[in-house]
């Protein structure tokens, strides 16, 4: 099994995904993710590492993991320029 993660689009967001590809073994497969999901693929994820255990129809298991990343948070700064005279009049 191999898992491919798509990062979250904004820092702190929850739209990351993981696409799991399974080959070999005897289908059908069952899935148990570290976040308790039981689907093959995941969506709506926050940044983090997710691990899945795939079990085939005869009880063989394989584990895979993927890390959903996120971009660096935006940083903002401000610059204050005070007026030089009372009420903004030109001195």
C-alpha cells in the first residue's frame, strides 16, 4: 500500500487529502486509519501524520503512513506614522 498526501491549502486549514493505493493480497480490503476512519481515501484533513492498516480478505495486513503538510502562516506587520501637529494640520 502507498499513500499520497495533498497539503492543506492555508495554514490551520482542514482540506488536506490522502489517496491510498493498494495492490496485491486478496480483495476486498478493509481500512483502519489512525483517526479511526475506515475508508480507503481521506479528505477534510488538518496537517499531521496519518497511518493506515489495510487488511485483506484472508487477514494479511500492511501498514502505510502519509504526512499532510501546510504552508507557513501569514505574517503581518504594521507601521504607524504619527501626524506631526495637532489635528493633522500642517505646521
